[in-house]
C-alpha cells in the first residue's frame, strides 16, 4: 500500500506540472538498452588485469550474465559481441542458438581491429596493404556473422592513428580509412546500419584517424545512408558539451547510437551516471526532445568494463540508472520549457530542467517494472537471487 500511495503522490505532483504519469510509465516500459559481452569478462587497465571471482570466461558465460541482467531489469534484451573475442572458439550458429535459449538476442557485431601485431600502424588506415586487407577480411567475417545472427548493427571502432609527427601522411590515412569504410558499408545486409565510433585519443597519442563526431559524420556521409555516428560518452575532451553534439546529430539524422558509460578524466568506462548524472540527464533530455513523445529511435548500448565492482551487479546498476534518467527526462514539461526559452526567461528554463532532474521517479519506475513482470528494485532482486554466489562457485 505504501508503494501505491507514493505513486499517487507522484502522480499528483506531476499533474500539477502538466505531466501525464501514464506516459512516463509507458515510456519506461518501452525503454531498452544493450549490454556488452566484454563487460562480463575480466578486464583491467594498461597496467594490468584484475581477475574477479565469477567473471565470464566464454561467450556462453557472457550470454548467461547478459540474460541475468535482462531477467532483473526487463530492458536489456540483447548482447553486443566482439568478433575475435567471442567467435574464435565457438561457432556462430551455436552462439545464436544458445542466446535464443536464454531468451536474449545477439546485438551489435563489433569487429576487433586493434589487438594483432599487424595493426601496429593501423587497420583500415594502415600504410601496409597487407594489414588493410587483413582488416577488411575481418570486417567481412563480421558482416557474415551479422547475416547469420540476424543482427542489424555493425559497430566500428578503430584504434587507427599515429603517435608521432611525420609518422604517416594524414590525408593518405583519411583516404584509406574512407575506402575501407565504404567497402564495409556496401557489404551490409539490407536494413542494417554501420555505426562509426570516434575517440579523442588512445592508443593514438598524436593524431587519431576518427577523433571526433565531425570526422565520424564526414566518413558516414562519404559511405552512404546506412552509416551513422556512434557516440561514446567517454570519448571526448574534458568539458565537451555532449548534449549539444546529440542535438546536432539528431537534427541532421546522423545519430546512430550510444555507448553509455561515465568518465572523470578520459575513457574511464565508469558505471553510467556514477560521476556525471546531470550530464546524462541533459543528454536524455535532448533525446526525448528529438524523439517527440518518446525516445529518439537509435541503438542504445552500454560499453563498460568494471574493474572493482562485481561485473553483473554493476551492469544491473547501469541499466537501472539509464532507465531512471530517461524517466526523469520524461517529466520535463516540454511546452512550458519551450515557452520560457522563447521568452528568453533563462532562470525559469533552467529550473524546469532541474525540477525534472531532482524528481524522485522511484514510484513510477517500480510500477512500470511490476507491469513488465520484473522486480521493482533490480539491484535488490539480483543480490537476493544468489546468482553471484553461484557463478563464483561454478567459475572458480
């Protein structure tokens, strides 16, 4: 009864602000986000790997973990995979069948174009034609996996770049990269999308070949209509206004998806919403504004490697944080916000956003989750399930 009373109180407060709680609840129920297979495996930093008890060791264990996150959140129905990491020791059909058995789908296919020695000077942009051919062969293999699994996303992140001035001709690298991405785009299945990710630096410390959203969009425009920009929240310079980037890309119909995480300094891969929750809210605010009544229709994905948090629990935490932040963005009275903006009332406009950000949306989240058939508190549900203890014992 206490939960029902809290829901009614929130309903009254939102009604006073001109917001329909029913639309907020339905928006929550429609939200989904993809989790990454690599987020369940052991990971670390440049200085070493920190093993965890229960970390997934195979693609099948990664899928078990992804299915468990979906079980407790109700909004993570697919798992992104990495071609080299997830299919070297397992057949595509076997992986696809196991995912279906667990009740989830194979999501974005990520070519792995940065680990081999041949990629020391780049993959698609390398001056070495043998390295470029090796990279293209791998991309075509990834596209073949797309076709076999029914995935409609090819997610391209390339570590290509240079570390020293004069190391390579920067224009020549641009031309090679363009040619490689065009070939990948033209090989896509009908209806599929190639997401082109960008990153400010690392491992290229002098010039990264796809360093920002402008470069990514330029490559996409050279490729064709099935190429879109992928935004990773950790891949920007400190102080970058990511919500403005989102506004521009949605307005140009060039936004294809997100890799959600959080950062403090660089590409930290921290849990979503852990260090910059208001920035995350402002990003969702732009996505809701661009989407009209609901969320802008692109691929929502998490890209995080948890080093000190338990991996599955941290993923549940991230999914829940994204769901909560989206719910807060749905409580913005868009008509009132527009009126204050047109009146140049800066204070009232900001207060409209802040009021939504500080709204406790827990009652409507719980209500939506119950109607979705999952626990009202995903973290508590996961902790009480015994899954962590089970995998620590089985995978020791």
